[in-house]
C-alpha cells in the first residue's frame, strides 16, 4: 500500500470504543476520574472533557451522568465528606481508649492520608478555601458535621475524665479541625512526618490530656 494512503487511513481511524459497563459502573468510573481531575487541575478548572479523556469515553457520556460541572463537583465532594467523617471520626467514636489518645491517633492518621490518599486531602484543602457559592455551602455542611463529631468525641473524654476538664468541647473541636489544616500545610511545605508527630503529640498532651 502507498505509504501516504496508509498514513491517511491511520489518521482517519476512529478511537477504540470504551469498554462497555453497566450504568452504575460507568458512573463510578467517571466519579473516580473526577476526583483525580479535580485533585490535579482544581475544583474550578477541571472539565467534562478532562474527565472524558482520562477514561477514554466521549464528552457526551460524561454529561449523560453529570449534566453540569456543579453536579460533578457535588458528587466528588460528597465522597470526600463521607470518607473523612465516617472513616476518621465516626470510626473513633466507636472505639475505646482515652479520648485524647484517639484524637492524636485521628490526626496522625490524617497525616498518613497525605501519603496514601493524596487526592482526597488535596481536594479537601482547596475546598476549605472557598468562601462563596455552592462549593462553600457544601463545605459548611462538612464542617458542621465534623465539628459535631469531634465535639462528641471530646464529650466522651469528659465523661471518663480522659480529656482536660478545663477545655470547652466546642472550642477544642475547632482547634482540632484547625490542626488538620496545619498538618496538611506542614507536610505540603516539606516538614517531616516526625516533625508533624511531635507537633500533634504536643497538642494532645499540653491541651487535651487531663492533669495539664
């Protein structure tokens, strides 16, 4: 075959069709790609086209499952919301041990997320910086549930005297939430895991632990 003709045929060939999936599986695939795209490009920058390219589907396919970028942002942020609340806070409400130790463990586990689940932490950190619009409203919902969960954990410590009686549970919950931001900033700025561990331990022992 003439080489020029061969090249034209190759250039005109259609892209391979995406693997067939059930609607639920396809939606889950798009959602996971959305998490990666938002982590890499930012909540306000990733597009349906970015996600389509990542998983080898057409742009209309992404629109079929998520008709607007707001729909996709909400779905992704709900995944982040539930993961951090359920896996990190609710899980520790169900365990035993001194509350100040469970909170220290929670914060150190969050540090591990930066290495093991970096996309979630990256999105969360950007998410917390929004101050208007639907993304901010979604963050407020997350923030309120997180603070309530941390407060309940601290109140457990008040009952069994495993946190200082001098602290206010609501105030301390906000301090702990702020500490998560500090941990993320420290690690992204290059602080070692040991430095973060020392900082977290200092907070737990000097602020939360009883008998301070």
